[in-house]
C-alpha cells in the first residue's frame, strides 16, 4: 500500500497523482490521508473561541471535502487503482507517519498550505522524511503559469 498526504494544495495534488501512477505500476493500493487539527484557539471575529465538538466536526467535514475534491480532480488517474481515504484529527506529520506503519511507501508534496513559501521542504515533508517507518517520496512542487512558459494573464 502507498500512503499519500493531501491538504488541498497543488503540491499535494501532484503528490497524489504521482502516488496513483506508482500504485498502477506496482499493482498496489493507495490510502489518501488528510490530517486536520485545531491546535490553538480560533479567532472568530468576536474574539478567540475554544475548540468545541461542533468546531471539530466542522474541521472534520472540511477535511473530508478536501479529500473528495482532490480525488475527484484525479478521477481518470485513479481509475483501476484501489483507493481508500480518511480524514484524521491530529498534527499532519504525526498522522502521516502513523498511517505509514506497514505501508510500502509514503508520498507527500514538497509544499502544502503551511509554513514559509521560501522553504525547499515544508516542515511536514521534512518530519515525514526523518520519522516515517517506510521509504518516503517527496514530490517537488511543479512550476505553474509563467514558469512553464505560459503567457501571463492580463
């Protein structure tokens, strides 16, 4: 089984596309994981609010929607590959490392929705590379737009 982390970013989508292609070559299955957490109080406009079961449920639903959207965007690539998905509460790197126990491979994007844009590796991919119980593939961010030679939008 190949485990891949997604967070709704283009980098995570690229990682899933790579994992699906690799699974097809290996005759393997793919487990897609979206981690979520409320690590600190959330600012609501009226002030900070503590995490509540309703807020947790809202984050869970958002993570599940991220999974659905990401998988739908790669429906053709996923055809013929056994895919399971789960939204899991917890810190991203910890959730992915835990999900990778018993897996053949862990695949992550090089940059997701967190951290500083200038870092070569995001903190999640770096932690996964250091702590995963299986080999890790970090799919490098693909240049988009002008960097690929496309005309800029005006």
